[in-house]
C-alpha cells in the first residue's frame, strides 16, 4: 500500500535509526511501536490533525525515510527528522573518560529523539511510577488496546494509536483497576488529561520551563518530568533523579561504587548539558553497573504533592 505521505532526507549528523527511537518503545508488546523483519520501525501517534502511523527506515547509513498513513500523517512525517534527532546538538560533548570515549565511538549514531508530543509521553511515564517496569508496560498495553484507535495503514501486526486526552479523562475506575493502575496514578493521568493542551504547549518552552510546567500538576515530580523531557523534548541533559537503580548503575559504571542521587549528579556534572547522553551511552555500550539483587522498580518520584 503506497503511503500518501513520505519524506526522505540525509541527517546532518550520524544517526542510527534503532538506537535513536528505541527509547520510545514501552516494552516488547507496545501496541504503538513495532519493529518488522525488514528492519523498519512502525510507530503510531496522535497529532492535532488526527491519528497517524509512520514507517521509519534507513535505506543507507546516511539516508533516512519516513512514510505515513492516517489523518495526521502529513504532520507526523514532517516531524520525523526531529523524531530521529535532527535537533539533537552534540556540540560541546567531550567524553573525557576512555570508557565513554569508546562508547561514543561505537555508538556514534545514537541521537536523542524529540516527539514533541508531551502529553503522549507523560501517560506511560506516570504508569511507570513506583512500580516494576514489566507491570507498567502491561498496564500501558492493556489500556492502549482497550481505549486507543486501530492504527491506520498496512501495519505488520495489529497496532493502536494512543487514546485522545478526553478518552484518558473518561476511563472508568474499574478499567484502571483491571489494568493494575492504583488510584493515585489514575488520578494523576485523569487530572493531566484535562489540561493536555497546556501540557503539550510545554514543547515550545525551555527545558527548565517545561519541567516547571509539568511539576505544577499533582503527582508529577522530577523523575516523571525528566522521563518526558528525554522523549518528547529531546533533552540530552535530563536525568531521571529518583530512579530506583540509576544512581548506583552510574556510580558503578563510572567509578565502581554505589552513589546517592546527589552523588550521581555531582559525578555527572562535568558533562552538564549532556548528562542524559552519557547515561544512554553507558547503557548502549552495555557498561555494567551494580549487580541487581531484585526486580527493577522504575523509581521513587519526589513529587512534593
């Protein structure tokens, strides 16, 4: 099926398709994200013009392509270069350590994506608060399949577009319960859904301004704001402070010891402006952190509410 909208471009810096957009996937069963056998990435999104499915491919190392279907396809295709890191600016990033220098060399195409869809990124981030990641992914999958729209286009398997904000606001209490979402997280999502337009407008603010706007809402703290910034805003400096494992992972990866959040921030200070880039590189290069002794909890968010 020929896509009604498409765009092909040469990125302004090395870009690896899968490494760049991989952070947008919410688990292997994410109904909004599929990687097919041919190496393409299929992704759904909801724009102001309507739902869209895009197919992202990399025909050559220096060539990227996006095809789109649905009422929102024109907007989604036009935004594809930013989605694949066109606004990511590595200027000033100096690896400093041999460990990071090697990770950067081996993962030169890792860019920080920018979806510009702030509310869309906020919902799964809230679902991941204070819970094992696998459980959060299962909740996301159930809710999107139950309340989202079927994806337009010739998708490789059944996919869904995230529910509209007004749909999130009207999810019945028992459906949150069936999806294993506690009342606190459900209330946070429902409340945010009533202000989705204001939340989406944070894409036009500075990193500091966007974080401040998000944290005005009850139940949204620094961890959640950082998780959103990393995906929706393309913020290469956003650190998920409060993550259950992150500070110790960074501490062991860089300096071989446990760290508190404050110590992690101090250790990352030499890379100010690129702290999230450093974290992504450590994980992309599979640099081992502290051995885990239990299941992964997403974080402990200091919401202040």
